[in-house]
């Protein structure tokens, strides 16, 4: 093994990958939620559709989207690899285990992540695959043609089950991030009297604000577009 | 005090083992937990039964030899060692479940005794400093800032008991290993082997089959010496920088 593979396959190295991919996904979510705020514009989806086209065609965004795919896949593969090792480190469990002083989220990152993964698959199939390969209606703004993703989104969120599913998934995301955000910095070794309190506060705000913004989109569309 | 003890009995490493229930009476609240175990063992010896095997040595809270997973917590309900736990922490009529530490890297030897040799091997891999023989150097020859000295000393208070491993859902040894890496990494005497120490001790920790850290903080909450998670962050920094900078390809 070279020093790179040796480092990255160690327990600390695997966590490094979890932290780096997790933080990149947090950056991605920040961009994603900001862009999607255009859904609230009330212009019949014009700004959103123009943004969606930009996001699927701009070369710089393309590069970022490949990094996002790699991050998701890397995060999932390394989480399976880590979880398997962690399970085998205690083959025989305890007869009595009172819940320790740790948070529910920190003890269930794998379960939370698995639910998020299911959500990501459904979500990408509903919108991402449609935008890339679907037979979308076309709208014209200022003489230029755009795929009408907005109509697909508004149609999807007429369905109560979709709306409920999205809101629930965002609750799980919130719990995943309530531990994950600060945890990633600790993994990177960034534990410092000056910065850690701020990181922890920003993490708490982030893990509530971003999922709420995401969840409010299907809810808003459900109540305004029917 | 009258108590019911549910104790893990296991003849040897290959035996399956099971809980056995023992009623016990006449326990004073002033007894330490281990003294209570001594009372039980005397009763068992009189009856001609095999006494319950458990680890202990100093009974002063300094050696780290005592273990026992008591009612779902390593070292019981208080953040201390089992030898420093007193029966006044329990109430008359309580049922107390006593188990060995559970980790692939801490195999059960007999009853409540586990083999913590994996910790010794982690220390052997790099938890030392090389010192020249010859005249004893003056104690204050190398100035060390008070804050650093205090922090290194805090890390050095780890007694290697393994409660962190026992408490962790991943049976991870990162709190222990990070304390042992930290106590030397912060001091001038530890600089010579600094990089190889981080690399070798982490490699040995992994080879022993301990889990990784999910940063839940269960170790810190249960550590009888209050070793903090900042040590794990420092170990990660030491390990990353050693991986990148050392000449070991
Ligand atoms: C957008 C989605 C996601 C984001 C932003 C995210 C973010 C994070 C972050 C920041 C961490 C902390 C890393 C650390 O402790 O160093 C983490 C941990 C974790 N994530 Fe995710 N994650 C996402 C999706 C997923 C998915 C889909 C799974 C998988 C199946 C998953 C499984 C895990 C697991 C198991 C851990 C804990 C690893 C450990 O420390 O043992 N995550 N995540
Ligand atoms: S870090 Fe604490 S719990 Fe772990 S071995 Fe050292 S003293 Fe025991
Ligand atoms: S017997 Fe030495 S610390 Fe408990």
C-alpha cells in the first residue's frame, strides 16, 4: 500500500473522507437551497427555469456537480466501510445498556444517512433525471427556449404524499446535520477554544434553517399552486 | 443493604458464558464496589463455588486495572473508577448487572476479566521517548510554558483503564490513543519521535481491531480521568501532518 491508501484506509483516514465529503455536501446544500428560493418568486417559474438551465449547462457548475456526485458516492461508500468496521469492533454486545449522555443523532448517523440516501434517489429520479433526459414541456422567455422544470415541480407537489415525504426527509437531514456539522470539524482536528463554540452555534443554526427552507418549498407549492 | 447481583460468568475465552444471579445481604454503604465483590466471593468460597474473577490492583483510582460494566456504564453510575465507587451510590433492594468490557480487542479471559494487552501494544508501538543515558539533566533545563505543561499533564492522567472503549458504541480506542499521543506531542522531549509515534500508534490501534470515532462523546462522559475530546482532534492533526510530512512512503 502506498502512504496515500494507507492513510485513507486507516480509521482516521476514513473519517477524513467522511468529513471532507460531508462538508462539501453542506456547501452544495447551501447553494442548492439558495437557488431554489427562486421557486418563491411568484413569476410563474421564469426565474427558476432560467436558473435550472444555467445549472445544467454552465461548465463551471458542471464541474461542481461532478464533485457533488463523487462526494455523495464517496460519503456513502466510506460510511458503509466505517459502519462495518465499527460493528465488528464489538461482536458481543452488553446485556444492559442505558442510553448514555450522547445525542440520538450521533448514535444513529448510519440510519439517518440511509433514509437521506433513499430520499436522494427518489428526489433525483423525480427532478434531476427529468431535467437531464425527461420529455419536458418547453417555455420561451425573450425568444429563448427553456425546459419547464417549474411545471414538473409544481405538478409533483400537488401530491400530499410527496409533500409529506419531503418534509419528513428534511427532518432526518436536520438530525444528521445537527451532529454532522460540528463533528466534521472535530474530525479535521479543528477543535479550538476560540473557534469551536462558533462552529457549534453555526452548525445548530444551519441544521435548522436549511432543512426548514427546503421543506417550506413543497409546502408552499402545495398550498399556492393547486 | 440487600442487593441482587446479575453477574456475567464465563469459564474461559472459548466458553459461551451467561448471566448468573446472586442475592447478597449485609452490604455496608461505606464499602467500595470491589469490597462488595470481595464479600460475595468469600460467600462463594465458603460454599465451595468458583469465585467471580475480576481485575483490580491499586484500589486507589490510579492504576486503571479495575474494570466492570455496571448497570450499563463502565465503572458504574459515577464518573470514577470501580475501586472508587461506593455502595452508597446504590439503594437497598437494587438489582445490579455486572458485565465485562465488550470489544473485539478486549477478549474475555474469565468472568469479568478481559485482556487489555492491545493497549500495551499501542503504547509499545510509539508511546515512549528516547532518552540518552548519562548524568541526570536538570529538571528545569528546558523551559515549558505552564499552559502546555498543564495540558500535557491532563492528557498524561489517562490510566489506560479502557472505559472509553467500553463506553463507545464503536468500541473505539481513540480517546486512550489520543491521550497517549498528546502527552508526548506537546512536550519538547516528545519531538524526536513525534511523527513516527502518531503513525505507528494509530496503525497499531487499527491493527488491534478497535472501531473508529463517530464523535459521540460517550468516552469523555465516562472517562474516570476526564480526558477530553480535544485530544482526539489533536491526534487527528498529528496523524494527518505525520502522513503528509514523514519520510515513510
Ligand atoms: C446531503 C447529504 C449529507 C450531508 C450534508 C452529510 C453530512 C455529513 C457530515 C458533515 C458528517 C460528519 C462527518 C464527520 O463526523 O467527520 C456525516 C457523517 C455521516 N454520514 Fe452523512 N451526510 C449526508 C448524507 C449521508 C448519506 C446519504 C449517508 C449514507 C448512507 C450518510 C452517512 C453518514 C454516516 C454513517 C456518518 C457518520 C460516520 C461516522 O462518523 O461514523 N450521510 N455526514
Ligand atoms: S482515556 Fe479515560 S477512559 Fe480511556 S483509558 Fe484513559 S483514563 Fe480510561
Ligand atoms: S484498582 Fe487501580 S484504579 Fe481501580
